[in-house]
C-alpha cells in the first residue's frame, strides 16, 4: 500500500492541509456515502453527492474533514482543517480505520464469491468497505440507541445528545465532533428518552467508557469482553460496536433480524447462520452486503 502523503511542516497551531489517503482498488465509495448519508448525525457530519464532511475530536483539538474519491488515482483526497498541526497523523489514522482503507478487497471479494447467496451481491458491489465510526464509544451509543427501533428513531436520540451535551467550543465550521465520554458521563442519560432497561444499559456503558474501557487503542477482544459484562448489553450490540468502532472483519451477527429479512427478500434461503458461517473470516462484510442489498431483479 503506498504511503499517504502531505504531512504538514508546521509543528503546533491551526493548519489546513490537503492529504491523500491511498487504498487498494476497488473501493465502493458510493456505498460508503450512502451508508453515512442514511445514518448522518445533524451537526456532526454532512454527506453531499460525492463528498463526506465530518468533525473529529483529536488529541490536541477538533478537526473538520472533507473527503472525496479520486478513483483514477486509487486514493481519497482529504482536506483537513486541524486546530493543531500535531494532529495530522492521528486524523489520518482515524480516517483510514473508519473507511476501512487498509483492507485488501480482492481477498475479501474472492472469499465471499464462494458463498452462493453472496456471489451476485459481490459482483454488484465489489470493494465494499465497513463504514466505521471515529470511536468505539460512538459506535456503542449508536448500537444501544438504535437497537429494535428504526434508524430514524435511534438518530433522534443521538441528535438530542449532540444538542444537549455537545461542546460548541469544539465546533469547526458548522460541525462539531460527537461528544466523548468526558462530556457525556457527567451529564448522564438525561438526553435519552426511552425504556428504563435501555437507560440502565446506557448508564453501564457510560461508566465503562469513563473508566477507559472503550478507548480506541484497546484490543477489540478486550473491548468485547468488557461490553459483555455490562448489564443489558447483548451479543448484537457488542458485534455492532466491534464492527463499526474497531473495524472487526469477522463479527457474528446471526441474531440480527434485519439480516434475516434481507435474506428472505433476496432468496428463499432462511438459514442465516448457514450463509454467514462459510463467509468467515469476513462475516462483517457478508452482513454489510445483506443489509444494503436490493432485490437482485431491481435496478
């Protein structure tokens, strides 16, 4: 993989820099844009026709990121408005993980093509990537608030969180980063308007995050074990968090009702575990193909 380039020469202080994020083709950029558009949080991220913008919280301050694909050159063009030039490498690392740019798509696609149900989906969307979140903390809050409700209902909870707990001082342009554990934990779950059991689970997640149990640098297995110990957090929430917050390639989502529905829509096959099992070690990608698939006869 060619190295990313255009590290800023400045040390410290605000800077705007153009950076290239290289990847092995193909890259399903439109699929990433569609996912982020459907799950976009107002005030945190914006998706246009060919561009993704979001705010990031980095070690020395906030950053505003603008991403576009340059497919002829096998790279994403990234414009980074950094509060501190020292955060350049940290921003690149977050973006590469978020957008799953270090995956070898040829290896993933070749394996998934051996699963009959998945083969036509891979042919339709080669180079599919896991759409991540900047942190595991954001991933688990998205999972807990979005479980067993519509995407819109889950986003309503998180929009309230950003509005009530967000830090305007961290705003860059018109966007601000998703609030981190240090901001959310003291506030508690007052922003959440839902069931008592889900609120209790969120309280456990916030306590875990405040103790460092959801730090991005932790081993995914350690994160998963810690989450499993939180009351009210089940296997689906852990799998979703590891997939989106850590880029885990082989999570087990066989209990996901939306995947069952997607499989039934695509084929008479209803044995979801039987489809996902042979997809290992790339079950996360198999699940993403099923989640986002259209009926094969549609345009």
